[in-house]
C-alpha cells in the first residue's frame, strides 16, 4: 500500500528542473510518467492514460474559479532567505509556528501542498476509490511538475523585477511547444521515494538554483537578437496567485 500511494512521486525523477510547463507540457509530463511505472501500477494507469493526460491541466483551470488555488502552484523562496532556502520548515505544522499563516499563504505553499495531496491520494487508495485516485494522480503530477520550474520558486516569476515581463509564458508554454520533439522524454524507470515531503522541497530548492540562469539566458538572447527577430509574448500574464490490494484491471469509464 505504501508503495502504491507514492505513485505520483515517481514524477520527481521524470521532470527536468530546467524547464517550465504550460498546458501542452503538463499533459506530456503526466503521460510519459505513466510509462516509468512498475508493471502492476502500469497496468492500471495505462488503461487510464488519456484521463491522466487530459486532466493534467485541471489545477490551472481551478485557479480562475477557486479562491486559494493559485498559491498552491508556487513558493517565493527569496522571502525565506535566498541563500539559505533549506532553512525553511519542511512540514506545515512547523512552518506555521515559525511564520504567520497569512505570510505563508502570501508567498505560496507549493511544496507543502504536494504533501497534502499525497496524503489524500493515500486515503483514496485505502478507500479503493478509483475515480478519486485518478483525479488526485493527475493533480499531483501537475503540482510536482510546477515544483521543478525555476520561475515557480521566485518572486520574479514573470521577469517583472528585471524588465523581462513575459518570460513566464515564453518559458513554460512557447518553448515546449516549439522544441518538445528535441527533448529527451526517456527517463528510465521510476524510483521509490522514501520521504515525499523532503523530495518536494528538494525539487523546489534545486529548481530555484536555476532562476538566475533562466533570467540571464533570456536577457543575453534578447540583447543579441535584432528587434525584428525578437518576438515577445503578451506581457499581461497574471501571476499564479497565483501486488495490488484491489481489482484494477477494468477501466473506469466515468469520474
């Protein structure tokens, strides 16, 4: 049961931290994560790969209709001392003692929320609720992918602090759409995660180390390309505030 409930955390070994994700890439990530699973889990998830793929974008859709959804997609690590992000309390119960809850919510709760969804997924397996397992699996794949995006870990999420507005959409949407065929999607087999909460934090801390590179490369390219070849996306992008214990061989047709 413990191995099963950590299924979506296998995504930690399939999402390269150097990339950001729009709807197109989120679907690609969820789909290819299925192929990394061990045989027993693969049998179930392969039957529902279309659901896992198409519903990878549900968390982004909810941002516009559910209050509080947006802050589940990011964390401003600079607020917690940019040079020592590992000092942030990893567990929510500890974090709320160190910082006011309103402060935590203002600066994003992505790694803590991943752990919360993991617990909900665990409970869904215990209840043998196939539909809920699929919905939560699609969701957690989305959040884990976000945790590996440098711009989801920074206050300068859209380059607005450095005169690079629009970089978020360029990085997570346009680049994957243009160059995905050249990406290496073969990542090998999934590995078991012993401490999912720590793994969530490892992901955001590692991604955050690439923020300067992401911004620096875009700035260098913009300065060296002539204006006629420098195509900018909309600068009005809004912030993200932003052995199986039960039969899984028959596909679930409605959720």
